[in-house]
């Protein structure tokens, strides 16, 4: 199993450009989520999905879109990049919480994005 | 709303000494608590979790954590620190609020273990 795979690992964008960060998992996990990590801020939730076709906003959703057409994939789209979106982005997945189980999350290795 | 506080940005200990990384939480309802570790340029890795039952939870690499409901805390501990334990540690909480169990993370605590 590859686990959670994020691409690309590094990206530089110009202000106003758009791009998609890819996330794929091969563990048949229902839950997937996107976080951004900034110094002193920890991980902040951008968007999440509890299953194919279902997405919802997290703490910092502005400027980002997501969709979940398959269980495996959960891409994050930056609509018009801004310098404030310079960050490290992590995708995570987990099994759903069911009958008292609270499975841990598996994380990708991250995408380091710089917007100039 | 749920939240996590890690009051220390950095913890320094000598190798061989016990270590504690602090975490307090706030939720409405039952808390489900997690610790993750992040090594440089890597994603987060799961260490341990508390769901219910025994307040002392044992996890990977000799780490353990104690759930204290009255103090709303879930501190991470290890009896004898190793230099290789140096990393960034995150506490996280999830609950039934909002209808999902997506966790909220703290800001992280940098653990430095010196020889």
C-alpha cells in the first residue's frame, strides 16, 4: 500500500494563478481532509469529506475548492493564488467513525507551496 | 466548537530524563484525543489515542499519555527521552459536534532532546 500520496511535493505559483493539489489514498478510507500548516498556527482544517460526493468547509476554506468524485481522490483547487496561501498543505485520510471506533488519520508527506 | 491548547512552543530535555508535553482541550460532549509526531519534512504520524476506558494510554516508541477529565488534559509522557525523539508533537481532539469526527489540532510543541 502506498498510503496517502500527495503531488506535487513543491510548487511555486505567481499571484493570480490557479492550480490543483492532488491527494490519493489506497486504503478505502471514507474520511479525507486538507490542512494547511503555518509556523505558530499548527494545522488548520481547510475542507473535508466524509464520503464520495460529500464535502464540507473547515476553519479556513476561503480561496479553496474541493470535490470528491471517488473514494480514492480528494483534490484541492486554489482558484486565484495569493501570497497568504503560501504554506505547507497536508492531506489526511481515515476510516469513518463507527460504533465507538475513532480511527487515527494517515497523512501524506505534504506539498510546500510558495506564492510570489 | 472544539479546541486544543498546547501551552509550550518548545520543550527541552536531556537524553535519559523523563519528558512531558502538555495538552488541554475543550469540547462539548465526550472527547476523543490523539497525539501525532512530525519529523522534519514529513507528514504527521500517529502515536496514540484515548477513546474510553483506562486513563493511561500507551503508544508507539515508548510514549504514553494520561487523560484527566477534571483538568481537561491529555499530557504526553515518556520515562526516558532519546535524542531521536526530537520532533514536532501535535495534540488533537475530535467529538460528535457538527456531526463529524474530523479532528482539531493544536499548534504543536517542538521537543528538543539534547545529549
